[in-house]
């Protein structure tokens, strides 16, 4: 669809929080819409690489999950 970047609007989890695969972690905004980004795995949110307000390329690593 031609979307190349998104801005992190709000993290719904903090470092150390447990997450389940498919659970919404973060809200991101593109030029066309705000979308929810789901966790790709279950575990604990270990790092946040992209802070709220930061613009990142689509498919960039924005955080890591430890199992």
C-alpha cells in the first residue's frame, strides 16, 4: 500500500511486563491511519527500541521480547 514509515503513538506495555503472542503492544500512526501492533511472541517485554513520538520504518525492530 506504499506505507514506508510510522510514528509510535503509545506503548501499552512497559519493560518487564509479560505479553502473549497476538496481544497489542503499541499503537502506531501512519499517514493514513492509527494501527495496533501485536506481539509476535509470548514472553516479557525486554527493551523498547523506538520511543513514543519516534518515527520508524515499517518492519523495523521497535522492541524485543524475552521468552
